[in-house]
C-alpha cells in the first residue's frame, strides 16, 4: 500500500495508499464533498449519468493531532503535518497558493499566498519561506478576491475582479518586480502589467512550465478548466478544456497527475482528488479521492513537499469545522 511516486505526495497518498478504493460507486460517508454529482451540468461537459466518485472517508472521529477540530481521516492525518504559519490571518482571507523556485536568484524556493482583505481594501501577496517558516515579505495589489495565484514562464498570474460583463479575469505581474517588492520594507504596491485577460473561469489557477490552468468553481456540480499557453510577454492562448470535480478550489500539477483541492462548506470535510494529468474526463478507474480538513483552498508542491492552504483561519469563519492557521505539508520522501 505504500509505493513511491516520483513527485506528488498527494498523488502518492491517493494513487498508492488508496489502491483498492473504488473510483466510482456510491459516495462514502455523509459529507457534502462526496454527494452524488448531477448527470449533466451546464458547461461542464460531463458524460451522461456519471456515478459519484467515492472518497476514502475512514476516520477516528476524534480531534486531530496537529490541527483543530475533528480529524479529516486516517489517510490525511498519517501523511500530512503542520507547516509554516499562514500569513495575514485573521484580517486577510487566504485563497491561492503558488510555488516559486529560485525566487531570489540564490536557489531558494518561496511559497506565494494570495489573500483578500476587508471592505474592498487592497488584496495581498505574501511570500513564505518554507524552510524557516517565516514570511519574508508582502505586497499589495489592486482589490480582488485573489482566489488563485500561479507562476508560469516568468510571470505571476492572479485572479482579478470580474469585468463589466461579469466575466472572470486574470492579471499578470512581472516576477522581477514582485521579487524586488517582496524584499523591500513595508508592503509596497505592485501594479499589474497591461490589462486583465478575460477567461472562462479563474476561481483557481495553477502553473506548469509554460502552461497556465484556470477553472471555474461550482457548488452545484462539475465544472471545467482551460489550459492556456503562456507567451514570453505573458499573453495567453486558450487551449483545451478539462472536466474538474465539484467544488474545486485549487490544483497542483505534477509530472503525471492533476491533484484537485475541493471544498463546499465550512462545516464539512474537504476532498483531495488525484486524476491522471491531461484527463478530460474524471470518471476513469485511476481516479482516487480522500478526505481533508474543511475549507481547503490552493495547493502546490515545492522542494519535495506538497502544501495545502486553508482559509478557515480568517476572521470570517470562527465556526468552521476545522479552524486552521498553518499550511499543511506532506514530504514526498515520507511516502
């Protein structure tokens, strides 16, 4: 049951640990995250009549050992542990997570956390050193929900505000300007480059080399994301679409897997789905799923660890099932 997978800890946790857990069938447990998925969702492109994907929900039901509230499940608790503190809590609400390799030119990695503020105030991007656990700096950007952040081809992409027609948008920021601002004193303001790009959905973002993925959140059923090729100037060219799980809040792209972080409510467990990279249909035998704490958001991997972000430490969610103020990590070597 414990098999090494070369990059994604979550992929290993699902694909290796959950061998024998059916990919389809009746939803396990009573959490909303495993509720049956409608046969057809507008714009989702799902095959007719898919069964709910069963998620491993085995749990002690007791309080978790390294986070508040009830345990999410044995699989999650055995593989994950507490990581760096999530910056900006409780006044800012964290949303997106992106890994930045060699951010300072000295070979050091950084985790970027995007978060929105109160009452229409500027949003924030925080830089967290996963080695020391310290926040190395933060910058302000124009007001937005900042639900996703990603790095691809020398650019940082952040979910912008919906435009006048109500469509999702993506902003781009030069990594060189962002690095300088994170190293500066205080909280410098960083302007986007050019105009925001209208897209189908930008509830979450993820980068993979010269490719940006952006998708739309749905509480009611499956939705879809698109792949965009990133030009040297940060321009985006729309590629193919992919079916995504209900309630998707984040995506980690590994060498051979899409790992989706999904959440539906503050009072139920979240799910982590592991699906073959490039799969446009998630109803395939290799799909695996297991429970995670409530209100999961962005997910990414850096330096051999997968990191998961939670928004429940915000001032808005004191009644969340799991109030979490730290990133959670799982070392690939530990698998």
